[in-house]
C-alpha cells in the first residue's frame, strides 16, 4: 500500500500543478518555438520539467526513509541536473543551442555525487560458482558514471515527439518496480513507483497534441533517476545474464541511441549534434503519425520489458 500511496501522491501533485507551470511558461515566454526540426504549430510551454521535479521531490521527501547521506546526495545531484536542463531550455527559447560540454560536465559531477554516496555498480555474481565478484574501484567508478550519464542522455534524446519520453520512462519504471519487488528492494521499488507516477501524471498534458513539454530539464531528470534505480536495485547481486534486465528495461532508448552515436561518429560529426536519425524521426518519415509512432515504439519497449521479466523469473 505504501507504494500505491507514493504513486498516487506524486501523480496527483504533477497532474494538478502542471497547468500552473503551463501558465507560468506562457507568462514568462519560456516556450519552445517551431522551426525546421520542430513540427509543432505554435510555441509550447517548456517548464514541464520543473513540475515533474517538484512532484518527485515532494514524494521523495515524504516517503523515503531515512533521509540520510545517500538521499541528500540524490536530491542535490537531481537539482544540478534540473538547473543545467533549465539553462539548456532557456537557450532554446532564444532559438539557440546550449553547448554540450557544460551540460556533460554537470552530468558527470552529478553522477560522481551519487557514486560517492554509495550508489555503485560493485560487481556481479558468477552464475557457475555463485561467488560474488567485486570489481576494482576504478572499474566500478567508470562503469557507474558511464551508466548514469548514458541513461540520462538517451532518455533526453528520446524526447523528440509528444509523449514518447514519458511513456518510455513509465514502462521502464514499471519494469524496474517489478524487479525491485522480486528482489525485496523496497527503496528501489518506491523510487520506481514515484517515477511512474510522475511520468503518467505529466502524460495527461504531454500526449499529442502536447500542451506543455518536459524540456531537457524534465527528460534529463527522468533518465537520471531511472539510472539510479537500476544501479541501486536491478544491478545489485546480478549474474552476468541478469545484468541485461535493466538494459532491456531501457532497451529502446539505449539501443536506438547507440546506433545514432555510431552513425554520427562514422560521419565524423559530434555525437551531440541534433539531427533526425532517432527511430521516432525515421518512423515519422516513413509516413506514420505521431500517435502511431509513439504506440509502435512503446510496444517495442513493452516487449523488451517482458523479456527482462522473463529473465528475472528464470533466475539465471
């Protein structure tokens, strides 16, 4: 019941406060204007990420116990992610692109803060001997930081059409919730319930045609929290095979954007260069509507999630 209360609490906060942030965005002219890459017909409010963050943090402070060093570290790091995302969104309101390097540095710093609090990929269980193998510290550090920064980035890159990033986050969060329950990891299950509540509460206003965007602030924040949930839950005590569970839960944005990065790298372009190579852009170009595209990608994501749960049930 605690998970249901947490889910309902943040869902209602986001659902009820997003209209306020929508009006605030319009009042401050904090809006995303249409251009050759963005197909919406009118300027769209961009402060949805703040509403999502407000809902999540309210639930986090209310339900997560105890409030210790690790909890404070997650809050501080999340605030940094939100702030750099808001700055990025502000540049968009001016028709400019925020440089990738400062954003990347803040993401790395935020990941280091979380890592320092003890949310770490320590190692894995040998499926043959059942012996837990602890990795050297430097490998723990590199893998943990790469995971956090990578998932934060791919969820943001998936936020290209109405409702997509929110749906993918809700599906991934639901999958990680099931994994956490199966492993008896109440903290990770609670975090998952919060992120699903936030995502679904926001989707009411973000489904096509969207009334408000989550912006980089919201998309980066969702990816950041999802990476923490996996790192502090699904990856713990995992065998070599079950390490694939959180990867599959986030499979669509991860695999799609690995392909995107490889294509950009092969062309000698910056991996942060905005283009139309993501799967949602390709599906739209093939003739699908936005609703059809989101439904198709969501179905693929659900399939990946079901595979990850099957692996969990097989206990391999």
